[in-house]
C-alpha cells in the first residue's frame, strides 16, 4: 500500500497549502481506488434521468443546477481521457498533463451549438493543436470521491484551482428559489442556444447508474414542415415508413424518423402534407436536433 505511486500522489496533491487535512485524507483513500480504464471498457458513469415540463412538479428542493453543455462527455481515469463508450480521446499532451491521478468527469466543450466541431476534434487521432486550443474541459464531478455532490463539488473546485490551466474549468452550478425560476432560466438559456439544464441533488452520492440524483431538463420546440418524400423502413419496419424527408419554411431539408406509432408507419402522412414535429434546438447549419413526429396538421 506504500507504493511509489501513492507516495507521489500524497506528496504532490496533499500539500497543506492546497487542501485541508480532512480533504487530503479522503483523497489519499480515494487515490487507492483509481484504476486506468482499458480501451473499449465502459467507464462507470452516473447517468441522468430526463425531466420535461409535465414532470416538473417533482420535489426539486436541495438540487443545484447548471447549463447542460452541448459537447462530448469526457472521463479522466487518472491516466487516459475516454468517452462514455470507453473510446480513447487522443488529446495532446499539454491538454491533459496537469490532470491529477484521480477519476474526474467533465464535458469537452467549445461553445453553444458547436457540438459538430468538438465531436470532430475528439474523434480524430491527430487533431491539430489549434483545434484543441479552442476546446475547454469543463469538470462537473469526481466519480470515486466518497462524499455527497456538495462535498464533491467543494473538492472539485479546489482541484481546478490547483491545476490552474485556462482550459480546465469547473462547470458553474447554482441553487434556485423556485421551479418557476428554474423554468425561466431554462427558457433564457434555450433562447441563447443552450441545450438544457442539469440538476444535481446536493445530498446525492455518486452512483454508476441512472438515478434521480442527476436529472436533465430540456426545453423542446415545435414547428411545421412539408413532407417531401416517404423513405422506406428496414428491419422490423420493412414494408412500412422508415422516415419522412421534410422541408421547413426556410427550405432546410431533414429527416424525421421517430415519434410514429406502428399504425402511422403503416399509413404515413402523404407527400405534400404538413406535419408538426418537436425538436431540441438546432445545429449551426439550421437543422433541428432530435426531430420527432407529433401529428399531421390538417388545418393547413
């Protein structure tokens, strides 16, 4: 138990001027638990349950909120940066060199409505240095730390201060006074191009599963589009509707492939008809995200 690695962690990370003795004890214990993630093994992540306006009546007392960043979820296992699917992210050495030998979780993010760009960078084996200079790693949790979210948050902020790198940041979290205030914040952020809101239960422990201690709230929008083509289905939808190719009022064409009942797939909307679809914001190219069918607009 007194390996050079552990002595190194204790010496490097538990200097009295950096962290309190209690925090250092917890982090020393924590360091024993960290193992590097093997390629293609899914990291043990906490997953959020979804909320919508209809379910906003749940008791949200004791939760903290943050903007849901539209980026790539990154898991730092103490040695490697990987995606939620366990795939290695080939970040340059300077990007990860200051991260400590503990598990940390965050979002690789460039800006609102820039998912396509950050996704492209994260997938490349040799992305350019200038590309990575545009990326920030916004940390939001310490998966193995034995404490509540509020306790983990305090330690996380100290780590970010200690790391002291401009591209390593802590996601901003706040409390809210009422559900009305939360909905108002969601509306404001959505208008600015944000994806939604994340809610963290202050007293919640980190659990590597889907849990009520972590919730995501997205605002959805709806709009109309004209059916251009009926695309055939495959597999279980063989002989039925697979998706609709539609065009919105701006002339943008895209596919709507979800939200249909089996009956609607057997008797799909006709070419030329107008449908209403729901979506969660738009890409930088004007295409709706997660477009799904709602109904045929027979009043047009």
